C-alpha cells in the first residue's frame, strides 16, 4: 500500500477535535487549518456542533463520506472503538496521537494489540500510537502538535521521539532549514522506521532521509532493505539507547568485546547509513546533502581571507582523512595572474584580508575549473572592508555555474549575519567552524565512495559441512552448549583451518614419547569434557623443552587438577606442538539476536586484553570487507611490519575471516566463537588456529 493517503490525503478527520485551547485535539485542528491544508477537514466531537466555523460530526459514521486520513486524539480506552468506526466506514490510514499504550506497561500493551487487531482485520495502516503526528510541507498538511508548519525543503525526517521532533523543528526554523516530510512514529505498533524510510526513498521532494531512532523493529529486514534505501538517498541517523538483547551475557571473548552498540554500527556501516552523534551534526550533514552535488573525490581546496582559519581547515582536512587538493600548474598560474602578489596561490588559497567580493569570485571561478579539486570550502572573517553579503552572493553565483560542491564557513556573529542570510537563500551550506564544514564534506565523500563501491561478492569455499553438522547436532541433542577444544578444532578444520598437531597421553611416558615425535618445545593441556577454562585450574603448561620437563608437568597436572575439580572426568593430557612463529591475532563471531552474526578481528595478547583493539563487521564477509576489518584496527601497521620487523600474511587472515564467516552463516546454531590465538607468519606460510572455542544453541532459542 502506498503511504500517499497519509501525506497527501484529500480529506482528514480529527477524532477528538476540541474547542478548548491547550487541548491536543484543539492544537492539531488549528495547525491543520493554519498550515493551509487544502483538502476537506472533518472535526469529530459528539458534544459540539461546530469549531471555528467548521461543521463538527458526532462520529465518523455521520460524515457521509470516507475521510482518507483519520487522526485519533481521544483517551486511550476509547481508541479501539474509534478504530472499529474506521473499519466500518473503510478509512485505511490512521494516525493515533493518543498515549497510554505499550509504553505504560502490560495493560497498555494489551490495549495496543486490540487496536492493532481491529486495524489489521480491516486492512488499515497505522502510525503511532503515542506520537506527535505527521507533517508534509509539500501538501501543506500539519497533522501534528509540533508547532507551525516548517518551511519546505529536501529533508524527510522520521523520529521515534515526538518531543525531540518538536525541538528539531524549532531549531531548524531558527536557522532556516526546511523539510519535505516529518513523521513521529511513536510506539511503532504497525508502521515502523523502515516503512517511513521506504516512503521517503520514493518521495520526489525528499533528497535526504534523516531520523532519530532508539531501536530498530526488525533487524533482519532492516539489514536487507536499508542498503537499498541508502543507495537511493543518503540516510543520516541519530541512534540512542542500548540493545538489551545485544547486551546479553557473553561467554566468548568476542561476545564480551561486542558492546551493545556494535551491532548497530555494523549494520549502519553495511547499509551505508551515516551515523550522527548530535542534532547539530545531523543538521550540518543534512544541509550539505540537501543542497550540494556529491564530491566525486576527496580532494578539498580552501579559499580564505585569513591565514589562521585556513590552517585550521587544512588540519581538519588531513585529520579527518580527506586530501588537501594539489592545485594544477595552470590553476596556480591563473591565480597568480589575477590575485595580488602577496596572495597565496596554492592551497589554502589566501585572497588576503582586504579581499572584496570580486577577488573571492575570481579565485572561486579559477579553482572550480581545476580537475584536482572535488570540493571547495570558502572561509571568511569579517574584516573592516570585507563585503560579507556581496561575497556570499558571489559564492552562490559561482556554485550555480558549476557542478562542484561548495561549502561556506563565515566566522563571526553579527557582522557575518547578512552573508549567512544570502547563503541560506542561495542553498549554500554554511558552518560555524572549519572542522564542522570539513566533517560534512567527509560524510559526503564517504557516501559517494560507498555508493560507487564494487558489487559485494561473497566467496564460498569448499568445506566439509556434514562433519560440522554431526558435531553441532550431537551437542544440541545432548543439551551441551560449549563444544570442547578437540571438536571445536574439528569444526574449524572442516572449514579449512590448520590446527596444531598433538595426541592424548594417559601416562607421563606416553606424553614424553608424543613430545619427542612432535619436536620440542611442546604444550600440555588437561583433557576433560568438563573443564572449559583449563588454565584457571592449572591445566595448561607451555614451552616444555625436554622429555623430563614433559613428564614432570604431566605428573603435576594429574595431581593438581583433580584436587581443584574433583567432579571432572579427566581423560588424560593433550600433548601439542607449540607454535612460536608469527604474530598472535584473534578471530571470532558474536551472534546478535536482532542482526545476526558479527565477525570480529583483533590483535592478539595484550592488544586485545588491554587496548581492546578489535574490529567488527556483519557476516557474510566479502574479501574487501574482511581486509577492511584488519585495516580498521588501530594497530594494523604492526601486521604489515614496523621497525624492521617482517609483516605477516594479511591475505591469509582475510581468507580465514571469510571461511569463519561462511561457517557461522551456514550454521545459525553457532552462537559465539573464538579462534584465539590464530598464529600468522610471513606471506606464504600457513597460519595455525592454536585454540578454538565454540558455543551452540538451538536456532530460535535466543529470539
Ligand atoms: N469521539 C469523538 N470525540 C471524542 C471521543 C470520541 N470517541 N471521546 C472523547 N472525545 C472528545 C472529548 O469530548 C473532548 O472534547 P472537548 O474538549 O470538546 O470536551 C476531546 O475529544 C478530548 O477528549 P478528553 O477526554 O478531553 O481527552 P484529553 O484531550 O484530555 O486527552 C489525549 C486526550 C489523546 C490528548 C490524551 O489521552 C493523550 O494521550 N495525551 C498525550 C498525547 C501524547 O503525548 N502523545 C505522544 C506525543 S509524543
């Protein structure tokens, strides 16, 4: 069903319209009338004949025609009855403003379900309950109590908080930001963020989708659909609140490192959604996306009439990962010919403190034509002779004549205000600091790159799926969640991992013989299905260099461990080759109950324990994404080799991550897993999965 009936209805009924000032039903009626809504308005109130000259009806059935949109603003306990009336007359689009539903507890929740049942039975779509209403500036519909109808603009906004929407409107009005549509989704009983985002993606007046969310209703669907929406239009989201489900107790290393927001970050990254940490940042970015073409590269030129701000901008460009444009020889020569001798004709182009509007315009025209420039940032400080408004006019004119994004930062307050007005009118985004302007350019440049990224191709490796199936199913049948070391390794071996050689010994002599065959040094590990955390009970000894050391360690382990864990069934001791070559990294997976498997890569040892230097990404992984996970760690350089130390085989780690991603995608029963440490040597060597831990759960159990 198209949502057109919500945003461009031919008629609106307001159930609960009131004559009494201050009442929600009064404010919404006034807003609809004052906003200039051109369709028919039907106030509904059994106790009143007319309101402000509009005929009032006792109920929906007495109107005599079907209102295309119905707003419900009556006490919660009567909402179901009104919904029944909607069903009877055949209205299909309803906004419930009323609060007192799911958000107040079990009784409210029941009421909400009842209302929803009636709506679904009649094919009615619902926004709310517990919402502030909806606004469509193009069709002059202000069906909300958020305030006056805002100016038209290219931003479509969806908010899970009604109150925040009112604040956003107020702030936007103050700085002249306009909207196409605003939707308060309230409790999301029926329609949720994705429904509205999909509508906005198709809405011709909307160029940018922005929103505020506290949670996402359907994680799997969101992952699938949000990427398509983002591809159509940039999506800027503020997200607050933790996912209670994502924050469940974790038994693996990976699980404990995955913060409650990690899944959202992964999903947003996969979907190309631009996350904003504040309303200001969201406005900053939205202005840029709404008014400027996307920069086709990441090189930025700065034009300024003051040295200091120029340097600040240059620093921001570098620190935020953009490129400080190197102007072509031709551009430099043209600038030198037109600007005073003291001007800086390289980036940042300094037109000098006495620059009038004409000098700015000349510089702008010349740099706009340079192929090395993808975006232009114009800085201005109001000096005695500065023509603030005329300079703004020149910027607007030059931006119109070229298809490159232009951003302005007029530093100051009162003196620059006339310029800001011109910029606003001329659709040039303007910022209160060079840093925030650069952040907006960066967001646009990243989005452009994301949109032009190569198609995602997930490689499938030949694996022994049957073997894993057998192990996993047996554990689930027996109700065992944690798979022991041997079988965890069998699972990863079935997916192409190499694990250390070793055998089980039941006597000290046997242990020494196995060690001799493996070669020293070796590792001893207590062998028991009942002991998961072996080192905690003294069940691990590493670096044993001789047969004698092995025998002594064996005897000590067999003496001590049973004392610490008398109930454990001890089957012997695993004698294992010791991997000393290469660097330790950790690979893992944590399954988020809403969004699915999140892969983890981290530097091993102290890096993961202390620095928590890890990167997450949503499975299934492509080769590019797997490699990007490594690059995203702070200590990535250590893997490529620093200070004379040889680097390790990056591609081998990326392949391991892809194999692991295939495993956890093919086995949704795997809840969490770690391969820690994963020892990786120089290019061409085979990495070894030294230890693995896997926990499983019946599918659907966590939902
Ligand atoms: N059909 C038509 N009109 C009805 C009606 C019905 N079934 N039931 C009541 N009305 C009329 C009332 O007579 C009253 O009109 P009046 O002012 O002329 O007497 C009007 O509707 C409102 O009913 P009232 O009982 O006075 O309720 P209220 O205005 O105090 O509160 C709500 C109604 C919906 C505003 C209130 O229950 C509510 O939910 N408030 C919170 C809203 C909110 O915060 N939403 C979330 C924002 S983020």
